[in-house]
C-alpha cells in the first residue's frame, strides 16, 4: 500500500512526457538539477505532441520579410478574442524562432526551400505564412529530437507512471512532492521533490469527440486546484473545424489544418463553398473557432450532408502538393479507402485544445510555491482561441522557462521540509486513494467515463446555453456525490488500468465542472465559447475568469481584468462572428 511506497528524492519532478515536459526537463538538467520525469503513457509516444500535424509558428519572416514577433503577437491577440495574457504572449512570440532552431541541434529535421530558408505554411488567423513544418508530421519530428536529447542527458524517465496527487506543506504554501503510481508494477511511488512542473496537458478527453489521446483527462487541472493553484478561462475550449465523421474507424480523428493551409475547401450538401458567404476574405483560413461555428450553422440550418457533416476537399489541389505536403493525411485516408486526391472528406468539428489552464506568471510559476506549469496545462497565453501552430512553440518556450525557474528555485536557498509534516501528507495522500484500491462498490469507471464524455459533448460543447450548462452541472454534481465514492478497482496488480480510470473520472468531473461553471458565468459568446442565449461578445467580458477550489472542494470563480500590455481592444478590428438565423456578416479580420 501507499504507506510502504518507494520514496524517491529529487530536485525537480516533471509530470508528463510530451513536448513541454521534455523541454522543461532539458532546461532543469542544464541548470544542474537532478530531474525525474513521470509519464502516464510511453515517453515519446503519449500525449498530443507526437501526433501534432500542421506545424510550428515562428516569425522568421522567411516566406514574407514583413513578418516579425509583433505581427505574430497581434494576430494571436485578435484570434484569441483580445483576452490573451499579452505578457506571456510576448515571451512566446519573441522566443519561438530560437526554440525552433534549437530543435535541429537535437536531431529534428524540418522542411526548407532551395535557398535553405524554412518552408512556411499559411494557417488560419496568421497574416503571413509563418508555420514551419515537417510535412504534416511536425509534432512527431519535434518529439524525435526532444526524446534523443532527454536520453542523451540521461534524465530519469519513468514511463507508464501516473501522477496522482501533489504533496504540500500547507504552512509554507509550497509543494513538496507527489504521489505517483507505477502502472507496470502496481507500485505506489512517493516523490520528495523540491520543485514540481505540471506538463500533463489539457482535458480533451472530457468530450465524446476529441483529438486528444486517452491519457489527457485533465489531471493537471485537478492536481493544481487541489493544491491551491488557480485555473484561468477553462471554459474557453477550442473546437477544431475538421474532424472525420466517417468512416467509423476514424470518426473523431483529426484532419490537419495543413489541409486547408494547402488549399482545402469546405462544401455543404448543396455543393456551396459556404465560407464564401460567411467570410469572403479569409474563406477556409478564418480562425478555427470561426470556421467551426460556420459548419455548426450549416448543419443546424439544414444544409449539412446527411444532417451531420460537411465536405472538406483537396481534389482541386495538384496531386504532387498533396503527396509532398500532406502525406500523413493522404495515408490515413488511404487506410480507410479514401483517396483525398479524388474523394472529399466527410467532416464535423471536434474538441481539440484546452485554451485555458493553470494560471501562471511570466516565470510559468503558479500561485503555489515551487509549483510550475507549462504547455497545454498552463492557461492565459492563447486567450479564447489558440491560432493553429501556436501550441508547439508555446511548449518549448514555456517548458524551457518553467524548467529553468523550477531548477533555480530547487537549487537556491531551499529550506528543508519538516518530516513530520511530510509524513502527514503521505497519510492524506493514502486516504485519497484508499477508497478506490481494491474497493469494487458497483460503479464501473469506464462506463462512467463514457457517460461524462457524452454529457459534456452534448451540453458544454460547441453550442451552450444556460439550460444545457445547468443540466451538465447537476449531473456532474450528482456523480460526484453519489457515484465517485463507489468507484473502485477490482484488485491491485500490475497494469491495473481500472485504478487509473477511476482517477481519470475524478479529473474529468473536475474539468467538466469547472468548464461548465465558467461557461455559465461568461454570459456572452467569444471565440470557441458560443452561448446560444448570449450570441454576441460583450465589452464587459473582455476579461478573464479565474477558478479556485477551497479545502472542502467548493469552487470560487472571479472575473479579473485582462493583461493588454501591447494592444488594447480599441486598437484592433475584431472579426464579427456569424449568428444563427441571421445573414452572415463578412469579417475583415
Ligand atoms: C491531432 C492533433 C494535432 C495537432 N497539431 C498541432 C500542430 O500542428 N501545431 C500545434 O501548434 N499544435 C498542434 N496540436 C496541439 C499540440 O499538439 C498540443 O497542444 C501539445 O502537443 C501539448 O503538449 P504538452 O507538452 O502540453 O502535452 P502533451 O504532448 O499532450 O503531453 C502530455 C503528457 O502528459 C502525460 N500525462 C497525462 N496525465 C499524466 C499524469 N497524471 N501523470 C503523468 N503523466 C501524465 C501524457 O502521457 C503525455 O506524455 C495538435 C493536437 C492534436 C491532438
């Protein structure tokens, strides 16, 4: 049991094994800290980074010399509904090119033109072609280099090892370690760690249709809240316009934005290229939230294919471009007997990216001492809508800074932990899992997970209302009180995935509830957050929502002003989103 768990002492514990985790671990190691990574899945193969497709935004100006970090920041603010934290965003846009180049020194290879400049693709919401690529497998190439570098440095990586709950010293409001579970051995591990970095990503799995891999249940949201940190704008989830609906084998899987970047067009059941009506300037390359909402309206207003989808087509794009620039998308289609060079794809929006997340400052430190967050776990930088290809640079920029600062804090003037308090924390952590381990009380975690996913998709999804959100909250509240205590596993052994599922259910309920609460409070529509009962943006909501949790598990939500250090709302022209049943208003954006 936990009380006889293995104890591992380290300077910096990195929770996660994706791009932000790897870059954080490299940075902390570089500063001289002893670093451990715990990864819920396989290192290099779990999380979203290895499956990222379309590319990495960095304002090199290779494709267009007018591009620079200020243009990148401006586009990201407009795309983000002007509620991005511009201090964080400045750091991202300035540092993206250096972080990208550095990947090549780790062994990644990216597309270049005949002059050895980077090939840069045009993606939605970017004013210039700014997205660097490795065909349509950019994340995999990036992860290859990062994995090499982590292993080259001999950083300790514990794979199939899940972080469960953070250990804290309440008197000093600091994190002092983490309880983890080694899935392979069925063994609990207690990390006594000076600093901890949360990089386990977002909560995409809370939705029935999602691109996010299975591990991404929002564990970092739950662990951060329980430890006293705050979430920001967690209601602002991104729905990506192009997910497969059919064939069934790939339903819900992503179609890279690179497909639209290379000229892909959207058609409704009437054969209309409907984006010409909504947004004749940007067409399919309007921002993701905008295009998703247009597809939603086409289907809702009866112009959808089979009342549930629209077509995405590259049949007019030369085969050679498809072969060269979209090989992964071509291959995926061919596996299911769809040749995208000759057949359209049958698509609908799917949940994609957690725009909000753990609230951090420009050191990527949370409000809890010695606790940092980076990558998709951290919120604020992308506002209400992340531009395509802005996550990969975020991972590396935030990961490096979090890793450096976590390491400096651990190696600096660190006051050692009172062991009596530490033992008490182990007892508390033991109680946290006691009612799961070996307790089969009749509630199956897997079917509960599926119920949550359907509930959140239907009620907190692409269109929301007071009624749907209140319904979701009531059901989640009921699950928390009446079902969660009865979820257990049927015995503890190696590869006890039911135990993990039970913990995932806790995380999914926390993320679903926070999302619904924020969405209920935000009585407007902005970016990916579309309230059918409040369909337009409101000035008073050019604001962030911060969520915290008290010791009893009750939530507090507060509205705070946005950080607009560079651009003010009145300086920019915002796109006007279409409203159902009304003539679409063209967007200048
Ligand atoms: C299909 C797809 C395509 C995308 N394409 C692009 C793109 O082209 N450009 C772009 O900028 N962005 C893209 N994105 C988004 C981007 O890939 C992600 O936002 C980003 O990779 C997240 O990185 P991360 O390091 O924060 O987390 P991830 O890479 O998701 O890694 C999370 C890690 O945490 C681990 N983990 C989870 N819970 C725990 C726990 N409790 N304990 C220990 N470990 C845990 C997971 O196993 C995983 O290793 C795409 C996303 C998807 C799904």
